[in-house]
């Protein structure tokens, strides 16, 4: 039987392990803050590494740090967490006031500055095992509609569920508006309202909502990515490329942003840079577990064409 660190976790199980409301965890994922990295069909799931990042994020949020600062710190954990076959009792995650580090207690490691928090991974695995024992008996990820007395995060989660149902766009918009009434700082609600406006052809409204999202959270990747898409469609190619550069600078894991940036750069005649971002997209899309981008083969063909053109 697979161990807790080898298993995958839906939103419900992950929220219970982390001690977070599920709606808040879904909001964090939607806003590009922290979330699952795996996809199984249409379902997103957390790896144990994702749980470590989310646990670190929760600790930092509880201590008053801003999401933009935390995003940068989490990259250290995502890239340096050893393989799950390492003895977890020897591994810890520590924050030194400016960055996160994965520490192997079996070797000498000095964390400079004041250690704001330091937690082991064995306790996280133990909590995951407890939740799995219950979760194996029943599904835990069905989205439920928010009741009128629910929190802003609950209304946001309700909007997400409604947005994915045919003919529920108006209900989704109402849920996002109620979320913003309760918490005007929910930037991802503005992002999703922008998407809904775009789908019904209200481009001006979409730009207003996306601008509101970015005013609240300038580094939210999905809002800036969507804004870049609108700019590109409206012929503002240089501005679209500028927005996409900012996306990949702050969220280098955002594969589709690399693809669209390559498209914009090729349109602008920057073929060498376009090729660089196509290569990055291909690398990210190839190694993304559980899903295959429909643009992957096209990206490979475009990269080959650019290589031929460079030799001419």
C-alpha cells in the first residue's frame, strides 16, 4: 500500500491535513498562490510536496507576511525538497526571515537571521496518514453551494462550482459579487468576473475586472495572463508581451504563459527569444504529471521551424 508521502490528495483531504477551510484553499489555488501541481483528468490533486509548500504558506500567512513575498520563498521548497523516499524524520522546513530552506538534520546547516518558524515533515506525513484513513472510505471533493451565511471564501468556492456548470454563469457572477461584498480583497474573484465578462463579449468590463484584481495583487499570474490575452487579441502585441514577461518572471512554472509569450515575441520578430520560451514551455509541459497540453506538438513544430529559419 502506498505511504502518505506517495499518495495524492484532493482539496478536501488537503484542507483537513492543513487545518484550512476548503474554500480558502481553493481560493489560494485559483489565485496562483499555492495549490495542487497534479491533474487526473479534470480533477486537480496535491502531491506531498504540494502539501509541504501549502503548510509553509499557511505558517507565513499566519505570521502576517504578504502573498507576493511568500510566493518567492516557496520556490525554494518546490525545487529543493528531496525525493519522498528520504527519511522524513530527518527533514525540516525553516524560514530565516527572507527565504525558506529544506534542512537535512543529518548534516550541519546554519540558518542565518532569526528563525521565524521551523517544522518537521514527519508530523505532516502523520497527519496526512490520519486523514487518508478516513478519506479512503468516502469521496471528499464534491463542491457544495454556499449558504447565505457563509464566508467570502465559501461564496468564492460556490462561484467556481457554478462557473463550471452549463447555464450557471449568472449564478457564478452573483456568488463572486457576494464574496467581494464580504471581502473586497479577494482578487481572484475579480479575475473570475473578468473571465465571465470576456465570455459574454464585454471586453471593457473584463479589462476593468482584471485591472481590479491586479490592483489588489499585482503578481497574481492568472489575472495578468488573461489581461495579456485580451491585449494580444486587440492588437496590442508589445503590451501583451510585456505583461507575459512579468508573468513568467514571477511564476516561471506557468507553462501556458511561456507559450503565449513565444507567440507574441514571434509576432514582434524576436525569434530567438520566442524559441527560448517555446523550449521552456515544452520542458514544463512534458514534465507536468497527469496532463498533456494540446499545444505541445504544435510548440515542437514551431521550435523546429524557428531553428531552420535561424540557419537560413
